[in-house]
């Protein structure tokens, strides 16, 4: 995010990835709120959503497309309201979130397999993501026992661990000079 502010540039992939995360955060938080789960199970999501809104606004600002921000805001608010219109809608959206998140991790794995180089990828970040998902499995079992949320975190834990192992495997080794 600091690179975005410093260089005042981005690519469209950054914008769409940000939009994707924004969607996932909104769905997950809405799901937790819809089922009246304890706020501690989704407390970080409003912060993550606010962070994504700031990044999206910066991207639109630097691309000189601020006039589109109202359209995006209306779509998100309308979509957010639609999510909680009926139970099947929020359940379907939550299932799609798991599929979308899994797809993004599989795409990351595919990039690593093709390049056979993980020089720009942080093993620590992926290890922390794995740890977070594993901790979420524990807290979900204790607080809500929601099967759909458990499936999501189990799948994400496995894929995060897989990415972590792949990153470590393809880490470039330093060449010793004589």
C-alpha cells in the first residue's frame, strides 16, 4: 500500500485483487452478523474493509477516475443489502467466498510452479496466514461451530500451508563466492 502512495501508480490487477478482497471481507462479515455471532469473531473485518476502501480510493484517484467511486460505492452498498435479503443468498455468497479464496491460492501455487522461483514471495506471510486460519478453526469450534465457516478455514489452512511449503521449496539459494 505504501508503494501505491509513494509511486502513485498501479496496475489493473491490483485494483481487481483489492475489489475481490473487499467482496470477500464484506460477505464474511455479513455472514457472521446475519447469524448473530459474537462480534469478536468478525471484529477485524470492518478495519480490513476500511483499509480496502482507502486503497480503492487511492487507485481511483491516481487513475483520475474518482467519478467512478460513487458507482462502486452504490454497487457495494446495494450488494451488501442484497446479501442479507434471504438466508440462501448469504449462504451461497459464503460458499462462493470459499471457492474464490481457494482459487486465488491455487493461482498463486500455479505461478510458483511455473516460475520455480519464490524470490518475491514471503514464506513468513504465508506461514502467518496458515497460523491465523488454524487459530480460526479453534475459535470457530469454540464459539459457533458453524460448519460452513469451519470448512472455509480448513480449506484455507491446507492451501496456505501448501503455498508456504512451495515458497520455501522454491526459495532461491544464495551462491557462495570464493
